[in-house]
DNA sequence: GTCTATAATACGATAGAC
DNA sequence: GTCTATCGTATTATAGAC
C-alpha cells in the first residue's frame, strides 16, 4: 500500500506542477468563481495536494490572480502581433470573427472566467489586461470601412459589442441550451464551423452598405 | 437598546418575507452561484436572519431551486400570452429584440443567474423552463419571413442565437467593460435605448433579403 | 413567524516529516 | 518539492425562547 503511494507520488517538477494547478484552477474558478471554487477541488483536479497550492500561490486569492494573469498575458502578446491594416475592412472583420470564435473553441473556460470576475469582483482584475488596444484596432477597422464606403454608418463601439455577441453568445449558453436539443453537439468541430459561417454572413450583411 | 431591536423586528408576514429572501437570493446567487453565495449575505440583504431562510426553504439548495423557479414561471406566463403571428416578420423580430433587451434591463441579475446555473450545474435545473415554446415561436417567425421573401435564407436556430447574442451580450460584459470607458454609463436609459436602436438596425440588416 | 444562541461541518491555511 | 496531519475560522444548519 505504501508502495502504491510512492508510485503515485510525483517527480519533483516545479514548472509542471504550477501548470497543472493553473489549468485545474482555471476550470474550477470559471465554474464557481473566486468564492465558490474549492481549493480541495482544484487540488484533486490537478492531482496534487492543497499544500502545494499554498506553497506556490500563497493563498486562494493569489492563485486566482495568477489564473487571470495568464489570459491577460496571452492577449497582450496577441495584440502586439495583430496587424489588421493590411487587410480590406471586410477581410479584417472576417479575420476578427474567426479569431474570436477560435479563441472560444480552444479556451472554453476563459469567457466564463471573465464573467465570474465581472459579477463577483466587478471586473476589478479585468482592468489589468490590454483590452483597450484590442478594441481600438477593431473599431479602427470599422471606422475605416465606414469612410471607404464599404460599411454603412455605424457606432463603432456598439457594433463591436454586437459582433462579439454574435460570436461568443453561442458558447456562453451552450451548457444550458444543450438540454433543449440534446441530440445536437454544439461544440463539435462541424457545428462550430456552421456557427462561424453563419456568423460571418450575419455580421457582414449587418454592417455592409 | 432592547426597544430599538423591537422596532426593527418585522411584523409577521410570510409572503413578504419570502419575497424579500427570494429577491436577495436572486442577487447573491447571480453574483456568486450556488456554492459561492453565502446564506449570511442573503439574510443580511433581505434584512432577516439565516434562521428564516431555513424555515422557509429548508436549506441552501432549496432556496436556490426556488430562486430559479420564479423566472421559469414568469417565462411560462409570458410565452402563453405571446402572439407573434399577427405581426409582419420584421415587426415581430423588432418586438422580440425590444422584449429581450427590456427583460435584461428590468431583470439585470437573471441572465447571470442562468450562466451560473450553466457553468456550475450544467444547466440541470434550466431544463424545467418552457424555453422550447419560446424558441419555437421566434424561429417560426424567421421561417415565415424566409418563405415570404422578407428574409434571406437562414438557419433559424443559429440566427436566433445571433439575435439574442446581439441583444444580451451588451449587458453580460457590462461589469468588465465599464472599466474600459468609465465615463460611459452603459446601463443608463439613454444608452440602453441607443443599444436597442443600434441592435435593431444591425439585426434587420443582417437578416433582410 | 421571528429571533438569539449554538452545534456541526466545511474549508482554507499551516506545521513538520520526508 | 511534495506529502500527511491538524489547526482555526467561516459557514450552514438547528434548538429553543418569544
């Protein structure tokens, strides 16, 4: 029995352990938020002990901040590499739509993580991300399209909200709506692609002159 | 001092007390979900004691179910009275948009309540609502509009999702995005009206032939 | 029906061995 | 760096007076 435990026990690896904890915490915090998430559940999911969480992240709030920091850093990198100016307004918007949906598809927990942050913490940690840079690049595309006559007269910020709403809401409601049509797997690659094409057609028709 | 307490103490009123508790719980559960919400915080907000919550609702989960049941019942009533067939497809869609936004405006906590239910409980209690009836009425309008040539060829269910995304996402992200433009009060009647008009123009352009 | 006081438990955090 | 064992507090839930 003692042997079994020895086998299970992990090889020392600081970096890997931290990643395991962050991955598990991202899921638990996205499901339950800061207050609702349980250190013990995070530890179980990460297959380590609660002591390790305190060892690396001091306490629950420290872990929470670290979990939020990861997407913030990734967005920062993404924005710094994002160049929409070389695309036509329409192509740039299509690119943004595909990026937004691909992001939801590959990071299914993060949107809810930010919703939790919004509703529990009034978005206090949200501020630290470079979202403004991201938004400005997209609204600039809309303004360019309006000037060039490709798009009709629009409020850029409201329109950006509409566009992201079309892209993201599909995923947000998935867990509830799946009960309405249980036979349809909305998260299958095939159905996400259908959603993408439908969203592109919908949005382009909505903003074109 | 004892007198003060006597003054504060509530007149017996079962119905009023239950409503106070449900109203407070709706806010706390929408912010923190089932696990994250605190009975003591609900009691404080409702200006009663935790003992009253257990008296009326047995335990935390019983209260949670009761909180979810209220919007389910209201939707049921709304659906049973909803008649979109006497309107033109375009007018019906505009009506749906206005209803959806008005609902967010007047029940600012409920959308998040369902998101919490989705992410914490996989939408298990969500099933009990008559959402299918609501969705069917709207998709029927879309199908009617396609047949009559008012709307282009659309996937009704995906389009319904897009439409609700445009209407609702604005409110969902409010708590986070308010930090990006702190000077704008997105929840003011004036700005919600702007959102509404922008959403109507966006959606109609998106679906018109 | 409402309260105060308190029991029972869940949870976050720490100490110390390995 | 990782674990087991345990402490202390926060939180749910109950008993009993009014």
